């Protein structure tokens, strides 16, 4: 779904810059999930599962192309 857009964006920025930006965004998303889980008292295992689910959804949608 988003793979063509990600490929164009990667070609525009260049592979190293794209990977750096993608890594920062993934880390920010994981921090947001961690904050949410801490805020609502969700246990560590569930938090890890949520982060894995976010990764799998990103792959399925083509965001990690």
C-alpha cells in the first residue's frame, strides 16, 4: 500500500539518510507505546507484543519497504 511512496522517498533522500530517519521514527513510535503502557499500567509482555504488532503492521502496509 505505502511501498511505492516509501521507495520514492528513499530514492529522494538517499539510503543512509532514509534509514536514519526511519530508525528515529521507529524509536519514537516504540517510546510512545512504552509511555502509553506505563500510563495505563499495561505489563511488559503486552507492551512487547504491541511493539511487535506495530512492526508487523508496518511490514504488511509497506512502510518498511
